[in-house]
C-alpha cells in the first residue's frame, strides 16, 4: 500500500495536504454487511463473483437428456390426442352422423327459395322422387326433394325471435319465458322424432329414413308457424287462423307426398301383395305423422297471438 500527496494542496490552503488512499487489492467488504451477494455468480478465492457456472459439465448433461425426453413426451401426447379424436368420432357417429351433416347443409339461395315455396304451396308439384347418383342421393342444392337441415335450423331460430317479438308487443316478454319457449319447442321436436322412430320399429318398416331425415321433415313445420304468428301480429287473430290453417294443410300434403315414398318404398319394390294389413299400417302411420304436424303447429303458436 502506497501513499501519495496531492501536489499544490498545501500551497493553496496553507494546510497539510490530505493523503488519498490508492489501493491495488480487491475492494474491502462492508463491515456492516452480514452476507455476501451471490445472486450473480459464485465467489472466487479473491472475492470476485463469477457467472461462468451455468455452462458446467452437469448442466450440459442435463440439456443432453432433456431434449429427447421432451420430444418423446410431445410425440406420445400427440398420439394420444389422435386416438382420442378417432374414438370420439366413432362414438358420435353411432348417434349423430357428424360426418354426414355436411350433406344436409349443402344448399344455396335458389334451393332455399324453391323449398320455401314448396312448403307453402305444394299442390302443383308433381315429381317427389329423390334423385340419386351412383346409389347416393344428390346434394339438396341440386334436388328440391332432398331433405336439408338449413331451413329447419333457421326456421327454428326465427320462430324463437318472432315469439319474443310477439311476447314483447303484449308486455309479457322476459328472458325466462323466452327460454322456456325455446326449450319447450325443442323438447316437443325430440319427442316427435322419437315417437316416429318407435312407430317405425313397431310396424317393422325397412326404410332409408334416418334420425336426421326425421329432424329435417319435422322441422319444416316451423316455416308455417312463423307465417301464422307474423300474420297474427299484423292482422290479428283472424289473420293468424287463416294463414296458419293454410300452412297446416300445405304441411300435411307435403309430409304425405314425401313420406309415402319412404315408408311405402318396400311394398312398391316387392310388387306383390304380401301383407295387406302391414301395408295398411304403413299408410296409417304416414297419415298419422302428417296429421300430427298441425297439432304441434297450433300448440306452439296459439298463446303468442292475442
């Protein structure tokens, strides 16, 4: 340790020059500090901190084994996800053919306009056969007789909105009542489809009608219900009864001419009278399904018009 005087300090102030300490060793630790700050590294023998401990041999070994394990875990997780998706698709297809739903929504504007006209005025339509291409029905946008789910789904949503409008004009609107209206309409639709499936099973009808087809045919009645409720809002109960009666008759004609080709197709293919009583049951079943549509249409709309 060496001491040096600052030149000129004594000549100016007349006092002895202050001596400045020059240290060549490491900085002295604070006597009041209890612990050393080792957050940035480890302390060397000379009291200097170092940050070079992260690249040691142990850490390099851990990084060597970490990458293969993470890759293996990612591959195993992705394989589990793929297997779970395939299993879910298989179980879902047993109840709702999700992969086939695209067919029922393959519509365009022209098809929707023609189908709505057919639902309201089906009397002049002659050809009710569904067109096929290589044993597969063509998409609805190419065949007006093909069932679809676009019009039933949109009609159901529109019916709920119109019901809310009707309740609002009568100062009876509330979210709870509208929710009950929607849940009631959907519950009755499910009950109707299940009843038709049970009747087809009891009558032992071999038909290509699926549950989705029945939802489509049963959902077409919401178009007539919307027409009836809107007419009631514009022209009162008289307009409601007139337009609803027209739509009910049109829906009955539509259902009979459509379902008779599905339910009676087996008897037509046989070409001989095998079971007369069974054929009569099939005809009665077709008439019953068609006759149930006006009942549901009136039951779900009469309280909306006052």
